[in-house]
C-alpha cells in the first residue's frame, strides 16, 4: 500500500512512522524544506523507539528507509492508494491542500483530513468528490497510541469509511467510527465535559 501524507509536522511525521512500521510505503510532502529534513530524522527516532521499547524487529531500523519517499510536489501522490492531510488546523490551508490533491489522485482514492475539531461537512463542501472524503483524528505520539477517531461526513460513502477503518487496523489502531459529523467529535466532547 502507498500512503500519501501532506504535512510533516509533529503529527504528520508520527503518522508516517506508524505506517512505515507496518510495512507500508509512504510518500511525504511538506512545503517547508527544513520541516521535510527534520521529518526524516524524527521518523528515524520514532522507528528506533518502536524497536527499543515496542518490540518491533531490529531489521525495521534499516527497512523503512527504502519505503519512505519525499515528494517535491503534489503530482507524486498520483500513485497513492490513500492520502492523508495533516497540516495546521486552518480551514483555508486545508482547502488549498484538498484542491491540489483532487487534481492529481484518482476519483475513488480516499482523502482523509487529520483534524480534531474542524467539521468534516464544512471541509468536504466544494470538493469534486466529497463521497471519498473522511476525517481521521490521530493522537500523538501517533506511532505508539492505539487511539483513532474516524469521522464520516454526510456524503462519505461506505467504501471510503470501510477503507479507512481497514487502514487504521492495519496501522495497529483501535478505530472508533462516528457515523455523524458532530461538534468536537467524541474525544473533544468528552474532554470538555470532564474539564
């Protein structure tokens, strides 16, 4: 499987390490060259942690590098089976990413957004194929936690929801599927109630 990740900050690089540790191919992109360089270093650190403390085989330390590719531009995502956006929690920034992804990936390739609060229906509005759009809420450290919140939008189809659930399980997560895009999803609603 080839997974595309847009945004290689704290969450994006942790997500990349998670997929790489499960034998998947990852194509990573970030507009900031310095962030791209730091991401490779941090992925290596996360992989080492998975070997040292997580029981992964020592061979993983060398094996992941052949499956990790930095993309200089969005067109490299054309070969991906699944694409995940993990940029800042800003609607305009995310919409810009989605527009560029929709221009290069096939019409049935799922596009997921890593968001903890922005409504999926809001982000899906204006997309060419909102049926393949879904929320995928990761929690740091992404390469270790089993947490995964998956959020359907009003137009998200079953194929996208099922593919996202399957990918989350392959990544070693225990996914919870929200069939309705509610404010704050599950985790944030619980946190605010507890606070």
